[in-house]
């Protein structure tokens, strides 16, 4: 079993020391901001919303309240909601003339629901300098837009995107949500995304895109069937220029994931799409997760000699690497010790994602099975 421990430790050494410091949480929206723009460009926020009565008032209210010196409007696309989302949004806007509510057309063939709504919102936005694509379950601090624009203009970025701070209150959220962001950063290291060359990525809850660059990339139609639309969008935009991705406290998710099942459904919705719907990649991923997360624990508890030492070293490394994200979410450092168990939960949801896809129910969201579109 020495070879198993050796492989697991080698993988963790590479992840910790040769993966662009993905685990350090250094890329923050408040860090190293350039000077304020001389001229504030025009911006239109586009918000797709389907049955979001629970969260839309706070979300739209936070957009209407943006302290922004330039021209700014909000276009809400009501994607055939059945719960009064549009009316609640109008009430939240009050007397403000910033909000336009657009009744969405029925879902077009070949599109995912969210991107079809975004496409309609962009068409209704006119010709602003920037488009702020933000989800209906995200609430923003009043200076969020100004901060986004300052970085976009000052650093000549075609896309500035923030990983919204996810809700982390219930036991399931406390156990699983920090790891969700941590695993995302492992796949798409923020520092690598922010370099001029290399991997492209984005966080779909908050994306400020330069309109002319988006049009040059082919518009939102270029990724119309992408289930993991934010990362596809980020990769597309990076081919047009520089992209910036970071963590934030300014934009927060207000969607509740209070049960283990609801968090699991959120993970399973797109996990198999990340593997390009490949059974071979699925098998490799499950074996890999068992090797680098479960094996160190088993070797530590039941191994002997060098095998036990290698397993323990790997477990310690992953525990240390998880600490910055736990601090960001104000969670106990002891959750780092539980990372192997958390990873196994994610592995189970990855298999559940594939199983749902094989049954024709992949990518389920608000009554739509969308994964087959991207298969």
C-alpha cells in the first residue's frame, strides 16, 4: 500500500504547490483596485428570473440601489414564472425608472432556459458600454457595480466576474458550501484565469462584460446550449481579451440550501456536464477521488509504517489547503479534517448527476431537464 500513499501524497504536493495557489483565496474584489475611471461608462444589468418570488425583491432592490455615477438600467426577463416574480420585482423597484420588466418568450429549441432569457435581455438592453449579467438570487452591495467597472476600465478587462459569497447557515451549507467554492477554484484557479493567457472561467452570478467584446465573440448565442454556462462564457470572453475572477463579500447568494438533498441537487445539476457526459471520465473521476481523498484516511487509520506516514501527510496537506476557504466563510478549521468525507459526498452527487442524465432528467432546474441539450 506504500505506492497508494505515495501517489496520493504526490498529487497533493502538486495541487498545493503547482496549481496557481488556488487554495489561498488571494484574489479578492477589494484588492489592488486601479484608480476610478475618468468617465463612467453606461451599463445595463440583465437578470433572468424564473419562479424567484422568494428572492427577487432583495435582488432587484440591491440593483436599483446601486451607487453608480454613470448611466445604469436594469432589465429583468421574467422566464414564464408562475409565482408572481415580475410583480414582486416591480414593487421592489418602487418609483425608480431604472427597471424594465420583459415577459420572456417560450424556450427556443437548442437553448438552456437561463441563456435564452439572458439573450432576450441583452437584445432589449440596447447598446450600453457594458452588460452586467447577474442572477435573480444574488444581492449586491451599493458599490458593487462601481467596483466592477473600476477594474474593467482601469485594467482593460473584457470581463470582470465575482464568485458571489454563497449562503452558509444551515448544517448542510456549513459542511458543503465552502468546499463547493474550493473545488471550483481547484478546477479554475483564479490566478490562472486572471493571467493574460491560459484557462478561461467565470462565476455566473455576477459577470460584467464589455458589450463590443461579447458581440465580437458571437454573442450569448455562441454558448446557448452550455449547461455550465458561466465557465463556457468566461472561456469565450478570454479569447477576446483579459478576464478577471475573484472572491467577494459585496455580492451574496440569498438562495437557501437548507438540506443535504438540496445541496446535493445543486451539485448534481451540472457535475456530469463538467465531465462532458463521458462515462470514461466519470469512472476516472470517481477512482481519482477515492485515491486522493479516501485512501489517505484509510492508510492513516489502518495502514502501517511508511504507508501510514504517507497517508497522514496527504491528509494533513489537504486539511491545510482547505483552511483559507474555511476562514473566508468563517467556519471552524476542524471542517478541514472532514474534507475527505465531504469529497465523497461530492463523488456520490457526481454519480447521481450521471444517473439522472442517463434517465433523461439531467440538469434539472425549475421543471426543465436541460442536460440533454449540451450532451
